[in-house]
C-alpha cells in the first residue's frame, strides 16, 4: 500500500515537479488552492499534506487554522492532541 500525499500549490510548475519526484513511491492528490485542499481532506484524508504557504485567497497558514475534526482523520495510534 502506498502512502497518500496531498500536494497543495497554486503554481503548476511546482505541482509538476513534485509529481515527477513522488509519483513512483506515493499515491498523489493535488489541489491548487486552500479551499480545494480542505475539500480533499474532508473527502479522503491523506497521510501527509505538502502545503504551499504563499497562495492567493487563502494562505497555507490560514488552511492550517481551519479546524479539522479528529473523526475526519484516519485513526493512527501516533496521532495525539
């Protein structure tokens, strides 16, 4: 089973580069905005999120401030609040 990574960036060249580097070893999903990233997290939570900080409309920091209910995340013994 491949780990799932959500890559979030508004620059297509960055998404393409990360796809080239990661696609062999990981299952990838992509989002071009903070809002799209949040939708993807709620629909199918990834194991890891690579999040651009400087994006228009909603920065990566603002995305991190949006509360995500623990029940929306996969149950991992290593997750702790």
